[in-house]
C-alpha cells in the first residue's frame, strides 16, 4: 500500500504540503508536534484510526510520530509511520463479540436454571430425580416438607432412605407409555419420614436420557428416573375406614350371633388398618350378690349375652373371649392373654370399660398402666387402642387392637371405630330383644300348659312380651331405616326406591292415575372426582341429593340415590308436563347452587342429564318398562349433548334390553 492510502485526503499527500491537511487527526496537537521537533517530547502515538477505502472496506491504522535529525541538515524532522492494524482490530472485535455472546448465553442459562428451580419448588406434589445408581439427584421443596429432610440430607443418598420399594418404582418407570397409562398410572408405596412416620404416597414414574452428570458428556447418555408423588395417606385411611365399616355391616347381616361374628370382625378391622392382633373382652362371671334379670340363667351362656341388669363394674373383671392374630410372631402375646383377667380400670381393657370411651396408647411398652408390657415387648408390639361396646347404656364388651409400629392417635380410625361400636351395640340390643322375646314366649307356653290358675302371671308375662315386641320393632325399624337410607347422601337408597316404586305403581293402577319417573345422571362426574378428589365428589353428591329431595315434596314423591352418580325421582299422580316442570325446577336449583366443575365439557358448573318416563299403570305395562323408558330417555339426553331433559311416554313395553349404551356414550 502507498502512503496515500493511509491519508484521509489522498491528493493532499505530497512534498511541500501541510501534513494535517491529509491527516486531520493531527489538527489540534500542533503543540505536541513542536515539542517533538524541539526534543521536549520523544514520540507520540494515535491508535485505531479508521479510513474507508474506495471499495467500501474499512482500514484501521496506528500512527507513530517521532523526531529525527539527519546528517545532511541541522534541522530536526518529524517522521510519521503508519501501521495497518485492520486484521488485528477485526480479530479483537470478533473476540469481544464472541465473549459478549457467551456472556449472554451464560446469563440466559442461569436465568433458566433459576426459573426451573422456582417452578419445581412451586409444585405441590413431591418430585424426586434419581440416577441409575438409585441415588437422589434432585428434590423439590414439597419433598423436603413431606419427608422432613433437608435438601443436603437427601441429595446423593439412596432412594431407599425414603422407601423400601425403590425397585418397584424403577420398574414402573421403564414400562412403555401405553402399558403404563393403562395398568400402572400410579404406583402406591409406603414411605417413611425422617421421624419414622409411615406415609402412603402415589407416584407417577418416568425416565429420560441426559448427558448432564455423565463423565463422557460428548459421547454417552445416562438414564435418570423421575418420580412425582402425592401423599394419599389420609385418603387411603378413609378408604380403609369405609371398607372396615362395610365389612362389619356385611358380617353382622350374615351372622346369627356375635359368637360367630366376632372372629371375622376382629380380622376385618385388623386387615383394613394393618394391625397385628385383635381381642374381645367381656365381663367375667359375677359374684353371688350380683343382681340379674328375672329368668333362667343357663350354665353356659354365649359371649355378649350377659344379664341386662349386670353392669360391668359389678363383675369380678374382664376376661378375653376371642382373639385374632395376623402372624406367628405375636402368638405368645395372644396365648398368654387367655390367662389374664382385668379388674375395672386395670390395663387397656379395664381403662376402656371404666371410662366408657375409646383409649389409644402410642407406646404400650413404656405405659405403666399396660399390664402386659413385657409380653408386648417380646412380641415386638408398640401401639394399641381399644373401644367399648355399648348396649342400653351399659358397656357389654371391649375390643382391643395392637400393632408392631409406634403410631400416634388416628382420629379417622377412632371415628370409624365409634361407628363400628354403635353397630355392634345395635346388634347386641337386637339380640337382647330376641332373647327376651324367646324367654317370654317360653314362659307363656310353660304357664299355659302348667295351670290355668296362673292367669295373672300369664298376663304379666304377656305384658312383658308386648313390651319386648315393641322394643324389637323399634330396633328393627332403626335397622330398616339404616338399610333404606343411603349412608352418604342421607336420602333413600336403591332398595327403598324399588319398594316405593312398586307401591306407587300398584296404587296408581287402582286409581288409574299417571305415574312419572325421573332418572338423572351427573355429567362427567368421573372427571369431577379426578379433579376434586373423592371427598369433593362426596360433597357434590350430597348437594345434588338435597336439591332433588327439595323438589319431591308431594305425597307419594320420593327422591333416591339410584347408584353411583345416578339419582331417581318418583312423582306420584304426575303427568309428563308436571314431570317436566319438576325437572326444570331441579335444573334451576342446581344452576343456582353453582357447584364448580372445571373439568366438565358442557359447563363450568355441575349439570344433569335427565330422562323422564310417564305412564298410567295398566295391564300390559310394567315397572321394568317404566324404568327402561326413563333409562332410554336419559341415554338420549346424554347422546344429544348432556345438560338437558328428554321425556318419553310409556305406551307399550319396549322389547330391547334396559340400559344399553353405545361405546361412544359413556355413562359418567
């Protein structure tokens, strides 16, 4: 390159021309130039001066200015040296740009990492990430709060610190997605907190491949496992409570006496709640001075059949009459209990009988009032509870249960046990009434056959018989009500509905009046349960039942729970138009209740699909036909989009099967 290429104005470069005219950067520094000529300054530099070449490219140069005194002349000269630094400047700019870009990427990744951490910690569900070794790599705040560990206490530790079922979770993570969603949507495992509390957690399991954390990040992927869990301990306990209550009810309905029912009841309660041993204690034989009811006392009475006037405090103590054990490890404890009799207030059975209320002992080995603490320690038993069985204001028995885990008082369990105790008490009262009735009848027969002159005694016995019958009828009515009312919604159940519909059909057939039937189904109730949980679903069913009951107030009307989320309304002396008005009233009341249903596909609130059938009962028609017609109307309401009413008249019997739905119209 020529020197003109470095000048700002090429034509101004030449002998005899002023240097600042071609290099305007020198303008204003004439004092420095004079200092160099006069040797006050050694040299001067100007860096990164820019020029635009004719082809539009940029030229970057550095100027070096210094003095020089030649041999041929005495004058001191100024030498201007130009250095092309375009390439180095371009390289420097590229490096700065790359550094800035890398800095932006680092800031972006840091922000993303912070965002992801905040997102993970905001999750209400537990999140655990492990490597192939099973060691924990990531936890969120919910996991720390649930299990009681800090993040540093969990990171790097084996998942077995939390659950012994690590292998099951890993196998579920590796299932194909289709198989996982159909058979293994969630895996329920028992977890243990830092303080030893047992929890039931439902995990959704998955896995993914990543190079983060791999020794060979550029060439090898490693597999990590992700577990997202929800604490379902309370829901599982509630389910266990319901199963235990149902089991006890079922056992009592099949048993003729508590002698045969007791072992099965003990087993059902133990298995429902995971307890290892269950016992039944009843008052022992009374003293000679104990007052008994009038009547003949057999030498060998069955358990529970104690004289009604015999209070538990009047007996010599409590003796065990039945036991159930889950494993052989507690057999010694079970066998030795047969030899013990508890005085009122002594031991767990005595404390329960004396207080008349349930008792819970978290640590039976350390409890000073627990008589069998040594046997319990040898069997490995830790916690226990007991509850009384009341009949006619008296404690007639005590049930005790023990397990090999140290458990704090469980309010849900105690509440359901109270219900079970009431059921047993009602059963005992009924057996008492039956026993009294049998004894009274035997006395009447004996007195009648013995002699007519005992008529006064016979009258007294008849009076006692009548009283016993009244009490038996009262007890049977109470049991009948329990059997006729839905336990959740407190409106009539399917059994009561079937009975009432038959009565109204026969009555309307005699009166030649219209009878209408409404069948309704809560739309997308399964989605409601999935969204709000079964407890939320129960509350929804209660509200819908209340609305239906408030619209069935005329004589002969009945609102009942038909099954699941289906309800039925019987409308006596009501034609199709009247049934439509009632159905519209139900819809208005339901709309006014505004029960949120965010998962519904037809509304943001709970809605009903309603089918109506009407008939005037006559020969050739049947109850089954009326129900089938209402069912088909309900089916049509669902098929047409739900949240609507469809009414059909029953003019003749429909030959097809009742309640047939196509695959694309699920009853939910």
